[in-house]
C-alpha cells in the first residue's frame, strides 16, 4: 500500500505546544508506569473505536499509524526504518531472541533489571541458557568471550539509573557479544543512538516532533528542579527514586500527586506532560518525608 507523506511528517512542535496537549487534572509524576495520551492520540482512538463500532473501519488503513510510529522511532533513535519491527510487547521480542539463542549460551544482565528482558532468558534454562546477573555499573567490565548476549535496559525502570552504553558498546565489540538494549524508559527523554543495538521501545509522533534534545533538557531539568527542592544534588535521570517515611503516600494523595512504588521506594518520573509547578508542588509536599539517611547517600 502507499503510505501518505503526512503519516511520516515530523514537523517541529515546541515543548509548550506539546505540553498543552495533556489534560491531567492531578500532578502526574508516573510516566514510567504509563504515559498519558496527548489529545491527538485520545481523538484518534475515539475515532477508531467509533468506526469499528459502526462497521466503517478499514483494516488496511491501520497500517498508516503504524508507519507513522515507525517513522517517529526512526527520528528519535537514529535507526534505519527497515530494521524497526512493531509488536505488542517488549517481552514478546525478547522471547523471540531468547528462543533463537543456541543451547548452552551465556546471557549477561543487570541485577534487578525489568522482568520483560530477564524472564524470557530464564525461561530457556532447560536447554542450558545461563543468565548471569551483575551490578549495572559493572556490566561492561563483566562481558567476556563466553558472553553471547548482553540484555540490559538503557534506563532502569525501578529507579532510573542510566547504563553506560558507550562502555558496553566498546566491551561487546571487543568480544563479539551481541547486545539487546531495552530503551523503553529512555527513548522519549534520553537521546539514544539505537543504530548500534537491537532495541525495543514505544515511540509516539509527538515526541519525535518535539525532538530528543528538547525532551532531554525538559525532563532532566524538571527532575533536577525537584531534587534541588528537596535538598538533593543533581542527577542524570528523569526518574527519581527516593526512600520516604510512612506518611509520604498520604501526603501525596492529599495533594493529588501520582507516583509509584518500586523496589521498596517511591518512584517519580518527569516527562513532557510535567511542568515546573508539578515539580515544585511535589518538592513542597515530599521534602519532610524523604528520609535523611537517603539524602546523605544520593
Ligand atoms: C524497562 C522496561 N521494559 C519493558 C517494559 C514493558 O514490557 P512489556 O512490553 O513486556 O510489558 C517496561 C514497562 O514498564 C519497562 O519499564
């Protein structure tokens, strides 16, 4: 079929215009769990549902938004369109890769990484696939000639730690190991050159139109604005992980702030839909609930 040119349009959109497309009626700091739909996505979904119900949907036309999503990912991640496959879940693609590893091979992963890129490899243990978990900050130095594949997230889902992909690239080139980088928590705020990797991530057109550098400045700037507001030094991630006291959840609920609990800590994520006011409100509410032990160690 022919893909219309506007399906691939990536004309620039300012951050302010992009942010105006979001309608959260609370302070939403949980994009790491699920991103909010911009108005254009909401409208497209309503239209598709209405056409489906009315019997006027065109199955072939479903390829258009898919082509646009593929083009957006190409724009954000610097890959060739012909290598972008679209699927429903990261774990499905990881499972395909796991199932195609030769028997008895070693897969190197980061301890505590997201289950979608860990469990598919553990599921192959019956034919001798060995999963070796090492601390994220040592993953590059742990690549050896016995490592067939390194499977790791560019940004850790639980706490936002950022992998040193340059070091991993160098280490894997030295031994010939293949690398599977899960960019789910990265593409959309962290500029990632995925042309070096087998990659998996969601992408949307609005993000491509705003551009990776603007998104990075915005999301990281907000995370660091929040960190400064509670007395932490700046970090390198749009996801902030905090140890808090038992009253934090109630204080957040009273102020209508949404975050999530991961690995026994509070996780807040800052993204295109988040504003300065959101970061400041969260800092005001949480300042007295962040445990001092953690303030000293971050
Ligand atoms: C790092 C990471 N990978 C993948 C996923 C989603 O995995 P799946 O598509 O298999 O449900 C998430 C969701 O939070 C994630 O944080």
